[in-house]
C-alpha cells in the first residue's frame, strides 16, 4: 500500500485535488468525511506568503479532522520558496506540495506553475533545495509537459524522485491544452512503469465516474487517483468510488435531506471560517452540483446564488426541503 513519507495510505487512495477557491477547510473537511484519503489546499503564492499577505496566510488554516493534509505552494524564486517552506511548516501540515502545473498566464509568465516545465533543470534544483530545507514530505503536482512536443514526464518524474520528493500527482494534459481535450493517462502509466520509480504515482484528470477511477487503477496501474471537478458540490463522489470498488455496484445517490444538510453545514463552516460575506459568496459555486438533477430548480438556485446574506440562503434550503423533500436522485 502506498506511503507518502511516513504517512501510510490505503490501497489506491483517493486524493482531493488542490482547487483555487474550492479546496478550502470546510470543503476539505466534507470530502474527508466522505472518503477522501488525502486533501490538498488550493495553491498559495510564495510571494504572497513572504509578504504576509492576509489572503495568502489565511489559506494556511487547517482543521485537525481533515488530516493528512498537504499545503500547496507555487513560485519560481528559490529564496521565496524556501522562506515559504518555513512559514508553511509553522502551521504543521502533513505534506508540502509544489505546484508545477498551473497553466494560468499570470502564473506561467513568471516562470511558476506550469511555466517551469520550460526549464526542467530549474524545476529539479528548486525541488531539491526545498526537500533539503524541511523534514516534511514534499510532493509535486504537475502536467505532462509544456506542449505535445515536450512531453518528458517519465524523465522529469524520475529526476524529481531522485532529489527526494515522496509522491507525484500528474494531470494528464499539457500546459498548452489548458483544460481542453481529454486527459491522456498513458504517459502517466509510463511514469509508473519506469522500473526505477518507487514513489507513488497518482493520476489526475477527468475522473468523473467510479468506472473511470477503476480504469485508472486496473488498466493504467496507478497508485491512486486525484479528483478535482467531480467533487465540486459533490463531496460524496469519494464514497461512491470506494463503494463501487468494494461491491462493483453503484451506491445510492445522497437523498435530498442529506444534500440540504451538507450544503447547510458547508455554509455554516464557511461563515465560521471566513465570515458572513465571503462565506456566503464562496460557497455559491457548489450549489449547482449539490442540487443537480432536480427539475424546475432554477428559481431556487438563483435565490441561493444571489442572496447577499446567509439568512436568504438558509431560508431557501428550507423551502427546497419542503418542496422537493421527496425527490429521488437516480
Ligand atoms: C476551479 C479549479 C481550480 C484549480 N486550482 C488549482 C490549484 O490551485 N492548484 C493545482 O495544482 N491545480 C488546480 N486546479 C487543477 C486541478 O487540481 C486538476 O488538476 C484538474 O482540474 C484536473 O482534474 P479533474 O479533471 O479531476 O478536475 C484547479 C482546477 C479547477 C477546476
């Protein structure tokens, strides 16, 4: 069974992907409750951290219940990354993850995120220095390469392993692809099949059904699956995958009561964590999926995503329960 450093994981662990404005403490806690084995924070700017920017440091908050948790940082400057490692260490995460995969222009143009895929030597030396600078396990999340002509992920993964990372998660797209096309898991399997690889290799990209997760395990032979979009507004995805692995059958979808209950707790935790205004605002993106599949739901969704205060949202949850309480999700 795979291990990240000393952290023992179950067979074929499921990891919650780092997602900006999504993978915050309340959401991570809900995913953990529903079967995620490792959770990651959204990416945090090393430059922001060393300037002590409030927005960046708030992202370091972790709840005990969500462990093991990895804090993901990005940057391209050695000093800033090393200082960030020290700042992150103080908050006692279980893992520090380096983001070498973000395709967004403002990150890439500074040579960070997927930008570093254009300079593999720098990627390796930065990683080596970070590994030496901490006792925490360092993991890396990256993409296949910069573009189709520069897919060197087998070599890159091996070099990163050789400088001491404890696991690698690979999104099966290039930077040039952004989020377009389909994720290609074959190059990820090639990394795993490299006889020199001994750290866990986790696959990522387009796992949106339990069958796809099984395919990643059985047909591609990877060590675990990192799941992003399929979990947004649907933390039950993790337990559904596990149920499918154990029984070969699909688990019943969560009832309306459970959906409302989880949406309510999500909002309550978000408000407790970041205050009324931000809590209400940042929970909005989850509602579409929490209530996906209910006919004629638009009016209620609109109320949830346009209410400026939590009372409006909580009242709408109650209305939804009254009106759709018996709806069956098949
Ligand atoms: C809203 C959103 C925010 C994301 N933010 C991050 C991030 O902060 N760090 C990161 O490494 N990847 C980030 N990603 C990429 C995901 O971690 C993941 O690699 C990608 O969505 C593919 O996996 P999926 O098909 O399971 O969603 C983000 C993706 C989405 C959709």
